[in-house]
C-alpha cells in the first residue's frame, strides 16, 4: 500500500497553490498549476536516480527493523 503525501507549493508564475506529490515527482511525473498551467518537474539524472535508490534502500531497512521489533514485542507479550 502506497500512501500519497501531497504538499502545496506556490506557482512561480501566478502564485496559486500547486498540489505536489514528492514521490510522483521523483518518479518523473509533473505537477501543474490549475490556474496558469505552469508545470513543475525534476530533471532526470544520476543524482536523482541515486537518491531514489538510497530512499528505497532506507525504507526497506526501516520496514525490516519494524517487523523485527513487532515480532519481539509479540514474543515478549505472549511469554508473560
């Protein structure tokens, strides 16, 4: 399950709010202003690819630790 977390940024042209999904931007999507059509995007490149890989690796490690912690807590609660 992937949760979309959106943020609002002011449009650099008309200052209206642009709803931005950071994960979608990292995967090549654009965020467009509903008022004037100005679009925000990240330029693809090795730096962005590396950042995505590092983020995914860190997320997997956090999930692994969370599962281990949950199992330990369940084991301790069941043994008491």
